[in-house]
């Protein structure tokens, strides 16, 4: 069976599943999702990632042949070296050759591992078999632990750097991430929340939660308008874990875009976590 292991490295988890590169289909019975402490030591993080990859292959009853990994940046995708720092994740891997560490633990060669920017992998998956099939000029945005972006203009995929775009008192990611919700809720109430899911569950009875989702939607609209309006993409599609609360921030997002006169075609990504797994393994 011709399969490639698709892997998506998230800020607090890893997902892995076998993908058939010919049919561009994910083998759902091999899907593995594991929580990972992003502030753990390097040995623990690598071990947890390798465990998920092994479990996926065990579920598929096959040996490890080739692995495509969707990885957040900053990262040397060709060399496999992590340059992630000051982002509340994977500090212990800074400067390490992650490709070599994984190959050693999995008893394979480094040539069997290929890294791709996580937002680019997400965009590729949606272009291949998701909401953007047939499009030539699109933008893909991921909202989660951090802010990810990638573009596909004139049939050329490129890593986006929206996260570091100047916005308000800092950069876009400061206002468009799960951490923003946590820190803002703490500042406004003095109380701690675990993340966006908890806030969404309390949306109806918590006025602060309602206000935060409204503000988040407006922030997102302002950032997309200022960075992409002049490029006139056919579509901007949005994925990531925060989109599970889509209905809570999209009204504010839509009204703010309208205020700026933007006519973007906005869609929620269709494939969920499968997009990055497929995109990490398959060519556009």
C-alpha cells in the first residue's frame, strides 16, 4: 500500500494519520491525536511526537516509509532545524536538528522526512480536496495557538508572515491567537480560563466572553483588510481550532469588513485537521 504519514505539529498537540498520495485521501482509522506540553524538555517533546507517528503506523499495519510534517515557524524546513523562540512553545528545541532527532528515534533516515510550513500545508490540503479546489489566487489563515497564513497567487504557494504584521500596540498574532483570549479575560475579570473552548461554552451567560468574541472578529477583519485588500484574492479561507467558535466571532468580523468596503469571499475551511495532514504529504 502506497502511504505517507501526514503529521501536523500544533502548539499543544500532534496529529498523525496515514495518507494515500495517489487518491489524496486520509486513512481515518489511522488518525492519532495526542496532547503535548510545548514547554517540556526536548527529549520529552520528540518522544511524544514519535509515539504518535508509531501509533498511526501500527493502526495501519505498516512500516514507516515516508513522513510529511506540517511544522510552525520560524523553522529551517529544508535542514530540519527549529528556530522557534519567545512564542511560548518548543523553546527546548531551539537550534536543534529536529529532523535528525526524529529519524534517530524512529530508526529511519532523514531523507524519509520532509517538513513543510504548517500554514502552507493547510492551504495545500484545501486546494487539493477542500474548499479552494480550482482556485488560483487564495489566502489561507489558521487561528489557534498562533496565527498562521499562506498565499497561493498565480499557482505559486508561499509562506505568509501575517503573524508579524504591525497591528495596534504590537503585531497581529498578539490579537489573533488563543493566548489573546486568555490574557484579555484575565485582565478584564481577574479569573483564569483554559482557552477558547471554555470561553465559547460560557458565551450565552458571560458578557465578557461575548465582548471578547466581538472584539476578536473586528480585529481579524481589520488585519485581513489592511494586509490583503490590495491583492484582491478570489477567496480567503480560515481554519484552525478557534474556528470551532465560528458563529461567535463571524458576525462582528463580517460587519467590520463591510465597514471598510471589503468584498472578500470568506469561507470556513472544509477539511479541519485533515487539511494540513494531506497538504504535508501531497503536491498541489
